[in-house]
C-alpha cells in the first residue's frame, strides 16, 4: 500500500480514530496538524483556542512518537502545506475525519478536494459524530446516531512505519503564540487525550451525582457539569467513547445504595444530551448559511445588523454587553466569568444571548462572534444553532426570554456569584442599567409575536420544521415545557443544556 498522510483537525487523539487505523496499514505514514492563518485571522478565533490546540498537539505528538509516527505541525494554508509536504513525502492517500465547521473551513475543504483530484491523491474522510453528510431527510436520524455510537470503537494501532528522512525524535518544536502573532492567552484547563479520560472517569464515577440539579446554577455547574465540552470540541475524546463509557457506567453502577441510584439518575440525564449535541450540529451541516443569516428569512429586518434592517448596530450596547458592564449584575457577572475562564454553564449562556437579543435589541451575529471567541469549547454547529434559537429567529422555537433578576434570585440567591465576579457592585463604579427592561421587552415581544402570525412566517416555519425538526429525527423529549400557550410545540426547547 502506498504512503498515507493523516490530517488531524478537531480529532486530536489516538483511540477511536479511523484515519489513524487506516494509515497503520500503509507502507509508510506521516501525521499532520495545520495551523491555518485563515483560522487565526477569523473573527471567532481567540488566543485561548490556539493555546489549547498547541497543548493538545504536544500531547498527541508524544503519544504518536511512541508508536513510531511523526506528527508534523506546519503553519500555512492547507493546500500549500499539503503540496509542500508531498514534495518530501510522496503520499498517495490523505486520511481525515469529516468536519462540520465554520464557513472558512468549508471553503478550505473544497479547495483541498480540488487539489487532491488534480494531484491524484485519494482523500478519504470518516464521520466522528452523529452528523450525516448530504442528509436528505431527518426521519430516523436518532436511530442512525445510535447505530454509529454503538458500533465498536476503533482500536489504537500497534505501530507505524515512518518514511525515510522523518523521525519522531527530530521534529521542529511547535510554534509559540508570540511566533504566531497572537497575544498571550488566559490559563486553559488541562488538555490532551489523557486529561480527557481523567475528566470523563471523574464525572462517571462521582461528579454526575446531582447532575440534573447542578446544570443551571453557575455556583454548582462548574463542577456539576461533565466539563467534557472542550474535549469533544477538539476531539481528544470521541462522541462514541463518551456514549459507550456512559452507558457502561449506567449498567455497572450498584443500585443498592441511594448514592448509586443518584449517580445513575445523573448519568441518564447526561446520556440523553449527547444526542442533542449532534442534532444541533446537523442543522449547520444541512444549512451552512445559518452562520451568517437568519434561519427564518421572514425575520430579516427584525434587528439592525442583519444586512436588511435600515440602521447601524448599537455599538455602545454591544460593547457594554461584551465587557460585562450593562448594569444587570447577573449578566455582567456571567460575562466576567466567561472572559476569565472560557467556560460558562448553558443556562447562563442562554441568558446572555437572550439579554443581547431581547433587552438590547442586538442581532445575533455580532454577539455570537464575541461568544465564539470566549468559549473555549466553541462548536460551530451548536453555537450558531443556539444563537438563533435563543434570539427567536428559528421560526419554530418558543421565545425564551430570560429575566436576569429572576435568574439571580433562583441561581444565586445569596449573591455569592455576583459578588465574586463584580467586586465593584454597590459602588459608584458599577453602572446603572443600560436599558429599561420593561419597555425593551414590550417592544420586541409585540414585534416578534406579530411577525410570527403572518402567513409568510407560518409557511416558512412549517418548512423549517419539516427539514430540521427533532420529532422527525426520533429524538426523545427533554427539558421542561413552558406553560404559556403557543401555536406549535417547540421540540428543541430546553435542549441546549448539553453538558
């Protein structure tokens, strides 16, 4: 078999890695990570993302070296890097996983496919999530997801043959953030495959107790959530590994003691959310433009900033929201935590988006880019689907408008969280509320509810439901339903509390 190149993207692990297993059968093999300037310059990239990737790549390089496979790390656009490397190693096979990423990665993959055809390189891609490419219909999607997740995980290869002139022991060091032209990054959590498995084991053997209760409050979610989202985003764990390990833990946890029953209850709640992770990613795969435009085009013009509305984005409101100085303590505390740590639990993420969209009247695109930069676990498919869902522009989901005061009363009743992140609270340094909440919500509610009653909006909602609705996919209901009456059920409502 001819030489093979494994292109690692967001799959930085050894276990359950089909491209890696295929390359082990080749006469000679190399592995490659490309740090692309297009990514570094993209509006969703942050130095913390790059720092985390470099940590993952460092751990991966060491693990691959033990198997005899050199991991090359190159800075440059994909096609030139692939072409240059092929002059030194005449590979005939390019192996990678499929990727449902932002628009620039989709354009990049088209260019790589064109180059491969021109150069006679066979590019083979494998799925690594439940996302199905070129899906025509959502019927039976959940069954296909389960079939993939229940399939045997791909074992780690025993070893590789490196091509002449390449040695795992003589590789150039990885670039630094400074050499990449980036600012210093905030501290990031432990990265790499070993760290991912430690986090998974810790959750499955104990931290999952109380999972359903701990999801919502930023006081308890920091440890009560699985904290696996960045590992799934960078692929140091596969979705199949997480699913199978969770199901095994459910089967083997003793039920004689209350603690065992509590643990099993938490694990079952977590297991159900794994399906929703891929469900949201499937939306971006099927409708790539939802990264840039409203899901429901009948909502074009609703807010400034969508390319249709006459008027400019309110940059003062946007900046105050980004910096955590809106005068709404729960909103500002959450934004401060996110900037400092790169993580926030889902309910608080939803509140931030709801506040930007409904209280401040901001179109979701600019706030979405800011949050994409802040979230260490930025997953494009989930991110843009949720930005639109929480902003009310999907056309099918219930309008979920979070009251910051209510969230603070329920999730931080003693004020412990807001005092931690807003030390200036109560002093003249803390600003007054940036908007009149009652007036702002009355205005947007009136416009949105009126819009949803139009024939165009109703017709479009039916089409969106037909193509993307979770009920056709066969996904189970999850989350509490709102008591307020509505025209149609919102099958995705409450499904974002993924991890």
